[in-house]
C-alpha cells in the first residue's frame, strides 16, 4: 500500500511539473520572438510598404470607346495603356451594339498586348431584342479578373456582316490601378 501511494505521488508530481512547463513555455517563446523583431520607421529611414489592392477605393472607367467600321471589323478606339509603375486590375466589361435587323455582330473580344505578346479574350455578346427602329440590339456585362502590368495596351474588337457602316458598338472596361514596383 505504501509503495502504491509513493508511485501515485511520484506520477502526480511529474504530471504537475509537465502542466507547469506547458503553461510557461509558450509565454517564454513569445517573449523571445518579440525581442528579436524590432521595426523602426523614421522619416530619415522609412520602412518600405505598398498599399493593398483595395478594389472599392479607386474604381474607374479605364477604357470607354465607340467603334468604327472597317471592312466588317468594328475596332474600338482609343486604346488604353497601363502607366509606368502601375498594375491594372480589370473588374468588369460592359457594352452594347446596334445593327440593322438583317445583320449580326459576332466574335467580340478584348485584345491586349503585354510584354510584346498579343492576347485576345473572347467576350460573350448576347442578343437582347430589337430597338424602336427595328435594329437588332446586343449587350454585354461580364465580370472579369484580369491583371496587366505597366506598358500593356488594350482595345475592343468585334466583327459584323454589315458593310454599310450602320452598325455601332460601345464598350467600357472598368477596374483600378495599383502602384507596383
């Protein structure tokens, strides 16, 4: 019985010691880590930082254009070029086209050049009915998430079988610019 009491007491002491070490160890570790990191931000020696990508803060229409007809191709101008030191975050593309009812508008795309490489993204242009004058109407409202570096340029392009020049389109690219080293 005496031996049993000594064994239980010894195990209880070891258990209490383990609980005490576990309770104190994290605090000691946090103190060591906190003492190792010290950031000083003075006007003479500022800490570099970069503003976070805050989509709601600086949303703007980056490219709004009306198309011109050139042999069945509607090219939207002017184009837009991302300024130096900036990165473009594209959020949404809106637009619409009007063409005489006997014609169609097809293969709309957002074309951009980045680092000398041309990239074309096909857009979804939806027929939405006929206008008051009988013209066929098309529209687009597409959420996108494209990112482009400085120097990249953009333009909209769509095709039509109208060779008379009565088809017109307008597109808007909405997004925001962020500083990028």
